[in-house]
C-alpha cells in the first residue's frame, strides 16, 4: 500500500500514528521545500528501526568521536580496514571487533541518531510525505534497534511544547547569534556545560542556528534550546537573519529532474529514486516527475512500485502517451506480457507517428509471442 500527500492535509504526527496503529513495514520519505531537505524513516511492523536526514549526513564514526566514545586512532584504524583491507563490514561492526566500543554503546548511539532525525521531522509543518509498503532489508543501520513509535510521538509532543516556550526568545532557526556586549554587573566567570561551550565557540555573527546545528552534527532543537539559555543569561544576542523562503518550485523541479536523469544514465538507481522523489514532492506529483521516478524504480528492479507511480500519473493525465509506453515496459519487465501489449497498443493509438512507433510495434509482436508461449506452457 502506498500513502502520500502534503503535510498541510495530514500532519506528520498523524502519519506516524497511522503507520504505528496499522503495524506497517516500509519506508517513509518526508520532503520539505522550505528547508530544501529530505528525511527517510524505516518502519518494521510499526516500530522505527532506522532514520536519516540529508541535512545532517555526519557518519557514525564522527559522532562517536565527538561524544568521546572512541579515539581518533580507533576511527583511523577502522576506516583503514574498510578502505585498504577490503573489509566490507559497516564501521560499527569493525569498531565492535576492535574492542573500541561495546555493543550497548553502539546501539545507544544509533538510537540517539534515529530519535534526533525523527524529532526534527516531527517539527515540520509543510512538505510532502510518501510511504512505500515493502520489506526493509536494505536499512543502512549500524546496529539493530527497534524504537516504539508511540514513545517517539510522546517525546515529540513534549518537544513541541518546549518549542512554544523557546520561541519567545528564539523566533526561528534563521536568527543569527552574536556575543552580547559585556555589562558592568555581568559575572566575569561563565559557568557553562560542555555542550554550551561547544555552541558558544561556533557563534561568529554570520552563521544562523540551522548552520550551527549542521556544523556541530547536533539537532536543531538542541542548538535552539542551548541558545535560548545563552540569551536568557545575557551572554548572546540574536539578530534576525533572512527568513527561510521556499525556492522557486519550477526551478527545483527542473534541477531535481536533471539530477535524476543524470543518475539514471549512470545506472545509479537509488540516487535517481531519491532525487526523483524530490521532484515529485516539489511538483506535488507531476506526470513527468512520476515518469522519471518510475524509470528509476524499474531500473532498481522495483517493478511493482514503478507500476504504482505510473497508475498515479494516469490519474492525473489519462491521455499521456509516455505514461502508457512506460507502463508497457514496466509490465514486460515484470513478466506481464499481456498487460505490456495492452499498454503499448494504447501508446500507439495516442502517438501513431512517434519516432519510436515502429520499435513499439515490434515489441508488441514479441510480447504477444512470449505471452502465447507462456500460456501454452502453463496449459500443457
């Protein structure tokens, strides 16, 4: 089952709750044009097992190093084993075997990463979501975890309540923090926690809160909360930077489609799928974007998902010849030769003089023969 739509019609909390209650297994993709960002959450029978977001691509090794859980030597040795020793295992597994980290600590760190991604997605009020129900054997997690979606929803609600308090002094993530002028009655000694010093050291009068969070590989919520405390104690002032504005939708669609087509030509189907989904979200499901997405899915041998995208494209434009052509190829790739013939014949009726019409007629004859042979085999 595929579920998709704009977040303004079905909020992200409702989406998570729906997937939890129906015990769904699959992949949820959430795209925000305002943030030019995209997050992916993997579900297994309603529980969250992995999540990633494009704006925070910091790998596990860097986060473990920053948290003081491993040394630079441990990380260098593990990476050398991956690059030079041909070790195909994930970094977390190598660090476990080296004794640099315990399994419990690895799972705790992976869980923290996943939770921060989910909580950030839960703060989005605009965007587009798409859920694909499928097996999730390809989740790129460094450790096996299962997080109750109900617990994530409860913590997400708590954070939203805290955001309402923070917004009194930190109106949005586009504000730029600067060091406040020293007042005569201000204490000379600052009693700050390590994470507060870390944020304070990043304040340069240029970076906004979102940029600081990205540089530190910390969640936007954590940085906003820390800055709220620094503002309250008079250490930091905030200046209103440019409010985030949505890029031109048409320009985004063109850019994403060009990138998706380039990935298709190079055979990088997963990258093509991800980029085509951005185009689909930007154009709110345009026919051309769905066509490119369907081709990418077919290239990745995900023919049923490709067929679903093409069906949605037909709902928007039933007389689009290119959609019928692609549906024919998708059906043929899945071994449904009779369906391929039906769709290709519709294509030829809609575009009888197309440059590839003769090629499609040849394909129709071949598909008919294959279907006939298959039927004879099944009947015999």
